[in-house]
């Protein structure tokens, strides 16, 4: 495992990517296993951002539906250049990660055209014919695109991107991302990837025991409730980010939500009042924050040095769980900045810039490379 090289290889790849197309719009795609995110860049500025729920483990028809929806909303898709990053190669619809990268790349080229380029970190922008050679650098590299963009504008930072399913904690030193891990396995080992998110994580992943009204309980290891239920009750999850069905398929009203989290400890919502269940939601929130914070502390420790004054990094928050990143920054007494504040974007789409940061980053980086 080693530190990441400078961002310059992307600029050097301009001729490969197709110089002379600066006037064309660019669409950045982040193909995840649960969502497809897209950002439209025109004249160096983010104009539109979209997110579609797309459970790709159920089949690539969901990817097609997302592409069709975005195409219908953005007529500029017809003339746009396309830059892609992905994490969906990990879904169990593929035999292994290499097969996933190859399969997704072939499918996207069939749908979007041969001009699609794939983000491969320091290896530049990869065309369809070379995907097999570079598959390991293309796989799950979306966090690196975001961190590169952050590093150009925040030389000492920690990117905290809390999405629906996972959390990325990426240190940036002297303007460069310096993760210990490059692939998912290494980042899980280093603590830079935490499989907790603000929407889809089963509550039983957050704690073995939890307190409710002064009594501790073992947690039921069942898919009874998700983190969306927590943040629906705390009022922190925006409805537009709550795109997946509830664990029991029932409603997302407060009563149904309380019933789901009550099941986690073998109770019914009718056994306590609304305020008690709100406190219970806050207890789950604290358990999630504690787990992420444990990993964040490992990342922040790399900013300490016995030989020179330690820099004070800025926490740059992104993802639909950005509100948790802000809470973590407060815990550590660190300044906090929204990813969207580092991006040239139309005001109407700034909230979605935060939520869909990797698609925005690849769109902007690619637009600059071919400019």
C-alpha cells in the first residue's frame, strides 16, 4: 500500500481522451450497486445532477432504466462526452470484480457510445478497448476522483463522504490524497472505507447491545430496520434521498418507522411514546457515529508529526449523510466545508453536488482534460 501520485497524469491523458471537444458537454457517471448518479458539466460548470435508485444486483435492466431516465431529462446526452467511475463491479451479479468491470464497461459503451472513458486514477482515462488491462485501477475508484478535486482546493483535508451504503474517509496532505489503501480490501483494513451509510445499512450492523429507556438489550440480528429509519425520526434524512423501500415494505410515516426500530429489541411501538422512540433513534445514531469516528481517528492520526507542527485539516463533507460528517468535525474541533463549496455549479443543483460528489468530480476532471 502506498500514497497516491499527483493528479497530473489525468491532464497528461488529454490527447488520449480526445482533444478539441471542449465545447461539448460532459456527463460524469458514478455507477454504484444501489444508485446511478450523473452530473452534467457545460463550459466548466456543473449545470445538473441526478440520482436514480438502481438495484444492480437484480440485473442490468436497472442500469438501463436509470440511463433512459437521465437521457429523457437531458437532451444534451446525445452530443455529450461521457466519463465513468464505478463501484457496482462488487455486486453479486458478477462472478468477480474483473468480470464486473469488464461487463459494466461493455454495457455502458453499448448504451452511451464508444467515446466513453473510464476513470483509472493515475492511469488516466481508459477507453473501452483497454478496460481489461486497467480493470483493477477502474474498480471502485470513485472516492479517488472526489479526493483529487478536494486536494486541488483544500491542501490539508479529510474527505468524509457518507453515502447511502458506505463511508469514505480520505486524508489529503499537501494537496494530494494519501490513502494507505487503493482497493476496497486495503481500505477496509486501513479504516478508510467503512461499510455504514445513512440509508441502506441494517440497524443490526451498528450495535450488539443497545439501551432503551434505561435498560440494555441484545440487538436482533434481523433485517427489521435500516439507518433510514433512524434519520427519518431525527429529521436529518432528506426525503429525496430516501429512495429505497423500507425493510418491511411498509410506509415511511413516523408510526411505521417507530414500529420497525422497536422490533430491533423485540418491542412494539405501542409500548412507549413517540419521544421515547426518538431517543432510541438518537441512541442508534450515536452508535453509528462512534463506529465511523473510531475509523476517522485512525485517519486523523496521520496528520500528527513529532518533528513539525501538525496541520489542522478541514473536514470536507459529502454524501446524503453529510450531516454526520459535520457532527464528526465538531467532535474533533475541526473546520467543516461542503464539497459543493469547492465546485463551480449552478445554485439550484448545489445540494445534489454534495450528494453525488464522485460523478461531479469525474465530470469536472474529464472536462478539464479534454479542454
